[in-house]
C-alpha cells in the first residue's frame, strides 16, 4: 500500500469527533428552532456537489434529496435520512477520488463519517445531550418519534384517495 492511499486513524476519528461536537452544539439550540435550522442546513448540503466531478449526474442527488430535506421541517427523522443520503452521495466521490475538498483527498470520507454520526442522532429525534427529554419537550410542542408517526398516519388518513 502506498503512502498516497494509506488512511490514518484521524481520517475517521476526527470527523466522528466533529460530529459529536456538532451534536453538543445543536443540543444547546431549543426545539423547534433546532429542527428548523437543521432542516435548512441539510437542504444547503444538498447543493454541495453541484458542478462537481460527475457533471450532469450530480443533479440526481439534489432532485432526490431536496424533498426529504423539506420534510425535515416537520421531522427530525427526515433530517436523519437526508444526512444518510448525503453520506451515500459522498461515497462515490471518495471511491472515484473526487473529494469534496480537492486539497484534502480524504474529505469525502470524512464527510461520510460526520454525516453518519449526526444522522444517527437525528434518527433518534435529536435529543439534547444536556437535558432530559421530558424537560425539553414541556411546552415546546416537541414531537416525539411516536408523535411523528401518529401525525403522519393522521395526515395520510385525511388525504383523499384516487378511486
């Protein structure tokens, strides 16, 4: 294995620590501002690779991910899915050696790790790591995971079906 292709442990540990720091900082932001900000942030990440190494094919990801990021305005889990989609889009860039930052060859790998760490937190409905969930949700309109599912089901039951 050449020095060019070798990965250092910090290529994984650094982005994982960055993801943990992101979670800590976002835990300080109260709900619902945390959800709204992160939905917008995930939507912004959709445009990261536009004009990138894969030409017109780079437009596939924004077409698929933009509606998911929009759903993030009402669901932490949708934000988690949007970040997993971004991590999945980082993978071909890393494998093709077309990193997000051309001056850092492992930047797309780091993005995969970072995005995956924060996605897991969002899939768990982004609980604050500093407050108990019950304290956080009192009077805030917090939607729990069960509440998100119930809201989705009640919305679907009101949607007229084509017969």
